[in-house]
C-alpha cells in the first residue's frame, strides 16, 4: 500500500542498488510512514540529488502531504524548496528565529535584513537616512517609516527584478551604471551592472523582450531606479 502511495509499486522486486537516488528517497519516506507517525521529520531529504530531481520530488511530496494530512517538519537550506513545500516557514539565524509566517508573508514582508538576504538575490544600496528620505547619492527614495531619524545611515534592499533599467539621458534621475555583462537565457535576462560613483556591482533582471527592445550593448551607460524596495536603518541590520 505504501509503495503504491509513493508511486513505486512497480519496483517492489528491485534491490536498493538498482534504484535511482530519487527512488531511494521515496522508499525511505515510505519506510518512515510505515509506523504511522504523528509527526514526520525531514532533514534536507533531497540534498544529495540534482536540481531537476529535487524539483520533481518536492512537488510530489507536497501532493503526498496534502493526501496524508500528517504534520511534517522539513529542514532545508534551499529557499525555493522551503517556499514551495511549506504552509508555514520558520527562518532561523544561528539558532535564533528571525521570522515565521506563510511563504508569501516571509517573502513579501520580510521582518529583518537577514530574511531579505536569505530569500533570494538582493541588491543593497547604502545612504543617508534623514527625515523620511534615504539619499543614495544621485537618487533619493522615500522612507516615511523613518521620518523621526536625522543624519542616520540606512540601507535600501532591492531585488533584481525590482530595478528599472533605462539608457542614459541627461536629466534623468537615477543611479548611473555601466553594463558589464548580459546573461540572456529563456524569458529573462540578467544584467551585471557597475555603479559609476563607487564601483558597486548590481544585478538587474529584465524580460528578454525588454532586452531586445533596449538593444543593450556591453559597456553602455545606463540609469537604474528602484521600483520597489525595503529600507532598514543600519542599527536594525546589526
């Protein structure tokens, strides 16, 4: 019955060395379910598998979990894995809980800089935080939650897809950057940029259609502006 549940009943007569890594993981799960546990503990169960197999297995595990309705604690360092599999996520940093919530909550409403940094790629822009504005040097962005701070240091956290990218034109407000490299694969293109004023490396993500429309060339001068961001005073990041 359990072999049918993990969709491996057709391998019942095989020996362990005759199974693939993904099949062995499913057999291990069937073995754990045989004692009808009240709580299932999974400690990086897909860690040794390649990316494609991991993706297939976590989708399968999510469906299996919905069928069995058994409480599961799934430990992983893979952010995408946690967000895809879990109903509730607990992010821990050196044994301390930084934030708990649904996958959507922890990703869209990160409570600390650690959570922001941990869940996907991020660009950090440091500047002067004064009366509700963060001056990034060439660009000021609103930070109304810090309207009571004066002459403090702060950081804006911006994901690559939250940056707008435009060809340079005099008078356009934004951060001046040089295009160093283009990684154009599939529907999205990754741009590696370097700020003119401090040589900071920045990563931006745009659609392939947008890349084709802009007709960008390596070495070109561009302007970037954050469209969405989270600002933290630097003492919050300590």
